[in-house]
């Protein structure tokens, strides 16, 4: 391409930028914003998933009460209270998450919402109420892996949105975005393991599976375990390992996405309403820079100012002279 052709293309792009009125730009931004919101909008399938899981949680609580009425004993009462507590916590997580999204005007991709809702249901209902944790060690590891995936996605959303914001003074490279997300996932997992340890020590629970290896007690009352280092330590280390695997897998995938196709991230992350509007403005500016034509609706709504000026300044059409009276 010759230098004259390049200059002509640059001139055409500048003409395209200056030809747009503020009204047309605003309409274009609203169109981009609407498309991004539709990409984040909770669809009907997601709504039905939430309804079905909420109904299952409610019926699980009712079933716990019925089982207590059938077997009226102290042990049954303790089990029923625990199951009711887990059901209430699951419902609170469901609706607190919905309220949190509306309160802070967050837009969350549907695929991530489905994973979060299924994670809450699996932990509180399948794991705690129906005690799948006791019958399957694989179930616990799958949830910890999923937790690493979800938390890493949240960390990537936070780091990328802050870095990609137009008002941000620091632009993070893809490596540092995923590094933040990876460390964020590990930190949350570490805090969770501390929580499990605290619960086990305070109320003598078995969240870290430390009771599983006890095979007896000596004369002094000390526990004799089948695992020299204790099953609790073994469980905690395995949980952290699978969490690292889940977080690392997500970070590796998003690293290549950020490096090769960063624009895909803008409509597939957790963003605020304000950030979504900033992304819409950025999308419009990039399309203008590429010389893409404005949407048809903007052409209809906003008129060409040059054409309006010419029409306004044009002299009125000549009128025929009235016939002279004889």
C-alpha cells in the first residue's frame, strides 16, 4: 500500500470519527451496553435451576422434620437440627447471592452462576444433609477442585476489570492477572482450612476427617490412629492440592485467552454496571478506530450535521411572481 493510500485511509477514519454527533455516539454506546447486558442476563434455564434447587432444599428440611417425628430420640434431634441448619444456610446463600447481585448491580456470566449454585447445593445438601462426605472421599475433592475454579474466576474478574478500566493507572499483563487470581484462590482455601480446624477444635466436629483414622484409645485416653501423621493433616493437604489443580487449570486457560483474544473477556467476566458501561464505550471507540460503519439505528436517529446545516442555510425555493393587474 502506497503512502498516499495510507494517508487517504487515515483521513477517512478521522472523517468517520468527526462525522458522528454526540447523540449518535450515545446511541451507539447504549447499543453496545445492551448487547453486553444480554450476554450477562440470567436466562430462563438458570432461573429454573435455581427454582428446582430451592425446592429440593426446602423438601430436604421438611424430610428431616418428618424423620425426627418418626424417631423421637436425642440423637435424632441433634441430626435434625444440623440438617435444618444446613438447609437454612443453603437458602440464605442462594438468596443472599441474588440480593448481592442486585444491590451492587453486578453482571455475572450464566455459566459461572450455574457452577456457584450447584456448588452451594452440593456442599450443604448433598454433603452435609445426606452425608455424601462420609460415603465418598472423591465427592469432597471434587468440591474443593470446583472451589478453586470458581474463586480463580472471581480473582481474574477483579484483576482484569481493574486493569482494563479506562480510569486505571496500571495495566497488568496477562501473567500478573492470572498470578493474582491463583494466589487469591490459594488464600481463600487456606482461610477455609483454618475455619475447618477451628470448628473441629471448638465443637469437636469432624470437618478435617481427623476422627476417621482413630482405631482406639490407650490407657491414658490418647487416640490411636491408623495414619502416623493423622488423617486430619492428610485431608487438609489433599484439599489444598486439588484446589491448586483447579485454580491452576483455570489460570492457564485464561492466560492464553488474555494473550490471544482479550476482547472475549469483557463479556464473560463478573463486572459492575459502571464497568460494563465503560466497556461499551471502549467497544464503540475500537469499532470507530477500525472504520466500522455506525449501526443503522444511529443513522436514523442522528442526522448528519453537515447536511442539516446545508439544508438550513439553503435559500428558499423561488416563488412565481404574481401576475400583474392589467
